[in-house]
């Protein structure tokens, strides 16, 4: 239940910020800077990460939906319990779901976090959730997956 609540909170945070960005900033405009670390800049992203597959809205929407359905099926069938794995899956699901909402209802993803200290593509909270979740999944697989297989083999 806690993982569902965390997913909902990530999705809500992302969508609320996107709402304020879309309603208060023109595309390409920078509204303000946060501590000189990053700027809030409204960018319309019609692709995936780094605008890859730009213009392939149907494909990207389909991939997002299939991924989210796959995560739900995985969660129901496998019932993961390791906190690191649950965190990873939750964050990737929430990020994919939040960006899918944009693709389906807006026709593009709203990006708004632009780093001021390095030239990096503009991103959003959902993108951060996907990235952190993927990193946690890698750590889980490297550090804990072998332990889980050994425990199953002993039973």
C-alpha cells in the first residue's frame, strides 16, 4: 500500500508542477532560477529522453502504457518485498505513468527543469523518478539479485 501512495505522490507532484508551468509560462520562457542551480523553463518535448523518437507520439504512448501494465502484472504476480526493488519499480512506474498522462492528454511531455551549471536537456519530476528508479534497480540487481536466487535455490 505504501508503494501505491508513493506512486500517487510522485505522479501528483509532477502533474501539479506541469499544470503551473503550462498555465504560467510561455513555451521556451524561463520563469525563474532556483539558487542558480536550475531554472524553471517550459519546454515542449514531443519525444522521449533527450527528444529521441520525436514525433512518434503513438509509439511512445503505447510503450508507456505497456510498461505500466507490465509493472502492475509484475507487482501482482511476483509480489516483490525488498525495499530497494520496490522503490525502483515504484519510481519507474510513477515516472512512466506521469509522462504517459502528458502524451495522451497533451500530445507532448512538459519539461521544465533546466540545469544552470551544465548544458543538459530540460527534464521533469517524472524523468527524475524514472532515472533514479532505474539506478536503484541496477544497484538491486548487482547487490541483491544473486542473494534472492540463492535463497530460492535452497528451498
